[in-house]
C-alpha cells in the first residue's frame, strides 16, 4: 500500500537536446489504478523505469510514502514490475520464476511454497507450476509474469504494456482480470499502455 | 516416377555423404590402424591391414615412453586453463555486453586486437617475461599463457551471445532484488550456457593440441604435454611412425569422448527454452 508522488520528474540522455521525460508531476494514491496513455516514444516507459529504479532520475523527485526514492536502488524500493516481453527466466520452471524474488528476501521452505501456490491458485497457474516458459502459451506466460509480481506482495505494481503481446480476445479478458486482481489486492498500480 | 526421382536424389545424397565421411574419417582410420602396427610393418606396406594387432604398443607408450605423465600434464594444464578461461571470459563478456560505460568499446577492441599477433611474434617476449617471473618451465606459466592467448576469442564469442539476451531479463532480476554479481551467476551463466559450452569445447580442442608455446616454454620431460610427447618419436634420422600413430591415438581419444558428450548437451541447450 503506497502513495507514489512524482515531482517535476525529468530524464535527459547524454547527447540529446530534448529531454526524454520533461518535468512530469503526478500523484498516485494508495490503491489507485493509474493508467498512462500516449503514443509510442512519448516517455511513458521511461517514466515507469525511473519509478522502478531501472533508470537514473536526471531531475525532480520521486517519493513513495513520502520517502525520497531518487538514490534508492531498484531492489530496495519494494516495487514489482511486469515487462512487455514478460522477461521470464527461461531456464527456470514457473514455480522457480515466481519464487526467485521471494528467495532473495529470505523466504524459503513451506512458507515459500505456500505463497507460490496461493498466487498460482488465484491466477489459474497451478497446473503449470513445473513447466518452463517455453512450454507455455502467450497468455499463460503473461500470467506467470503477473504472478511473479503478485507473489511478492509489493507496495507498488508497475505494468509496462503487459498486454501488447496478446491477441485481441485474450487482451480483453486479461484486462478485466487485471482490474479484478487490482481490486482484490488493493495495491497501487501504474499501468502504461 | 516420383518415387524414382526421390530414390535418385537419396542415392546421390548417400553417395555424397559417404564420400565426405571417407574423406574426413579416412586419415583417422589409417592412423588408428597404424597405431597397432610396428614401424617396420608400416615401412613395408603403409596401407596394409594389420596382420597382428599389437595392442601392447599402447601399454608401451603409456608406461615406457612416459605417456602417462604427458597425459596427466596435458589434462591438468588444459582443464585449469579452460576453467579459468570460462570464468574470466564470461565475466568480461557479461560486463562488456551488459553495462554502458565510457571506454566499453575501447576495452573490447584492445582485448580483441591481440588476436592479430601470430604467436611467433610474441613468443620470445613471453619467454623472457616468464623467465623473469620464475614461471618458465612450469605448468602455472603455461596455463597463464594459454588463458591469455585464448581469452580474446572466448570474450568475442560470449559477448556476441550475451549481448543478444534481452535486457528485460536483467531488469526483472534487479527488480527481484538481485545484485549485479548474483545476476551474472543466476541469469547470464545458466541462460548463456550453450555459448559457454561452445567456447569450452573450442578451447579444450585448441589447447589440447597446442604445440608451439608448450615446446618453447616447457623443457623438463616430466612437465611435457602430449603434443611434445609425440614429437619425441620424431628423431633426426629415424621416425618411429608406428609409435607416433599410437601416441596420436592416445592424444585424440579423450577429445573425441569430450566432444561426443558435450555436443549432445550443446544441441539440447540450443533448442530448449527460447527467451520469449
């Protein structure tokens, strides 16, 4: 549960005269589902990556629950991100993909298994836990990517065009599924599309 | 009509493959046959089938001609070199492929440009350096040289492969809380394993056969590697062809076994688990 505040957030790349992101100010309330919409190349993804901590912030401030996050590394921000390409670890099973982040946070054994199972249950992945990503369909992979984020129970959820690789029918159903999940979890979400 | 055409093309293919197999495997079979014949038998008729199979020549080579020592020397030098090459090469390649920093391409170019020097140019300088540091005529010295000569190619091959791995994978691992070094071990190494195994096979074959550096940098008979052992049978006046063939067979068998085992793994790795 968190409030995300962007204050005059900017991103300059060296060698480019125009900023990639120019002084964006925005507040995402606790439990809010914020959608950033715009043409490709307008800086939505860059903004999201700055919030995630994957890009340095050139100017401005990023606050999560009133704590300045500019210099805090990605791994300590307690944010989960779903990537457009899903970025599933190809050498791990679905279970290990979902457990990867939890293991790093010292969760293991029965507790780990319980959390992975519970998450898999909610998004219908239980039958696929022992499969590797290459043996899954596009929609299933997308759900693994989502599950990997949900299982961590993060303060903030970032979604970078998570539906663009799905076909139209699947996109509609996944989108409503996503809204339902967000309501259930009550987590702050920023969605770029 | 259609079947006959298919049969013709199949026959032609089979014929072509047979010819190629004979061409590729012929010298190997010939050497293998010579390895169980004595030199006088070979001089009498180089291409004849063995009349008696002198398997004892292998024992002779192994025990009387110090091949056991050469074999273990080669094994130690090559295994340690290949392990070092894989670890250092993969770390360097990961760094060059994954991080944008000033001078990235310069470092890459400097590492890779050393490939243009033929060994004959560097060997005298290397000899002096090794003598200076007390590494001449030692396995450690030879291992260091082997690692440095094979590193450019290793980094080149691995960098090419690692650079094609999607950045999202690494970003995802960062979001999952992993440090740079952990990401290297848990993502780059397992995902890049097909490329790492390829370089391991190439390096093993190349270093197992390496002659020039070994002959210059090793002088003690007890420290020699296999290619030098084979050379021992090449005298000034008389060449012990039979024993050379035996020695070559002893040297080549491990490579064939390694290749047979690893190449299957290699194909498995290549076909399994595309990224998306």
